[in-house]
């Protein structure tokens, strides 16, 4: 798929293919940093992703590498504990340090760029191995961190950001918070939440369309 440079959606000036030296998104324990990320930029310094699906592609690429990082296992529903992925002993309650895990990415025919995942490490009380608390802890914060990168890079809030927001609203763990045996005005809480979240998304989409006119 060829990258179409085109014109700036905001001002109409011609775009150029550029790179951002460093941009970071934070969410919870996760710090996600992209180095030399390709972007489209015009003379007025408006920036946009190189493709409308780029940020969604980025989420998928990051999540595909989660299993490469040593991590413990989470157990328990209310009183959670984290066990070593190697020996099964409990991990320390507090992290002693953070570590950055670097990776290289390549989008279509563009030059490679790098990203790094920085997360706190927890030492096993048995074998002493350092690891993440769990892969799930990393997984749950990837989408929000990418949204932070979107904001830090100065990209417009368009449809793909709303798509990410929708994925968060209609997936675990948010959805599970409303899956309770209760009713609201005669409607099960889960159904009420789904309809309310859907209405909010429709409203945000309408605002985004109006903003681009």
C-alpha cells in the first residue's frame, strides 16, 4: 500500500513526510515512547498520522510483542496477588526499578522506527527473577497510551481515536464493571450502560464531523 502524502486536512497546505524525534504516551504504569515516528506535516506545523489506520496498526503491533516480556500471573478476583511466571512464588509488593524494552517497527514502505515499552519490574520472592506483574497489566494500558501519543504528537482527534475509545468502553475491564445483577429505572444496569455509552459515542462522532467542516 503506497503512502499518499496529500494535503493538510486542517489548512489545505501540501503535506511533507517527516519524523518526530521522540513522543511519549503515559497510562497507569505504562510509559510508551516512539522514536523517529513517521508523520505527515504541513508548513503550518499541523501534523497527522501517515495513514488513517496507523494508530490502530500501532496498537496491534505493540500488543503482538507483549508475550516477549517476562511477566508473572495474576490470581484472584477481589484480593489479587501476582505469582512468578517461572517458579510460582509470590512477587514483591513494590517495584524496585523500571526497565525499557526496545523494539523496531516498519510501516509499509517507510523507513523503520523504534518504540520502547517502559514498565516497573517486580522481584520474585522465591527465585529472585524480575518481571512484570502480569501481561494483562501491560495489555490493558496500551490503547490509552497510544491515545496519549496521539495527543502529544498533535494529531487531530478523528474517527480512529473514537474507535479506540469505543473499544475501551465495550471491552473488559470497563464492561465487566456494569455486569451486575441490578436494574436502573427498570432496565438491567449492563443494558443501560451499553445504550448510554453508544449515545455518547454517537454524540462525539457528530462533534468530530462538525469540527472538520
